[in-house]
């Protein structure tokens, strides 16, 4: 069985987000950390849901929502950095992961749309 890179990377990212959430809570930040936890873990959940979509349209829809969640996660991470809840080093450590997920999601959605049009 072929490895699902998107599923593997989104799950690994969700684990990083959970660890970031714990770190932020240990520093008494609860509001923004909850937002990044919700959106950051939603990406992997939606990728997992898409895997068993009822149709190609459902598959594309789930990945599209995952893309929106990934973009929202990048927003929250940027806000956490600019508000000085995480430092530049922490941000630069996690930023490439979410940007890679965004690219993978865009590519997967575009491929699925192209194949659905045939």
C-alpha cells in the first residue's frame, strides 16, 4: 500500500500543534493557543475524512476545508509570533511545515479537480 504523504505530514503537524498548545498553556496563554490547536489539528482530521469521501466532490470539499484550516493555522502562528507568545526561532521551526501542507493540499485539490473533470 502506497504511503499517503499528505496524511502522514498532516498528522505529524497536528502532533507539533498539540505540543505547542501545551507549551503555550504552561505560559498561561489560553485563547490564541486554543485557536491554533483547533485549526492545526483540523487539517489532519479533514485529510483523514477525505480519504473515505463519499464521492470525488466530497473528497475535494474535505481537502478544501482542510486548506482553509491550514491557512487559518498560519494566521494564528503569525499572530502568536508577532504578539511575542512564541519567538522567531519557534515560528521558523513550524512555519515550513504548515506552508508545505498548504502546497500539498493545493496540489491534491487541483489534481482531484482535473481528474474529476475527465
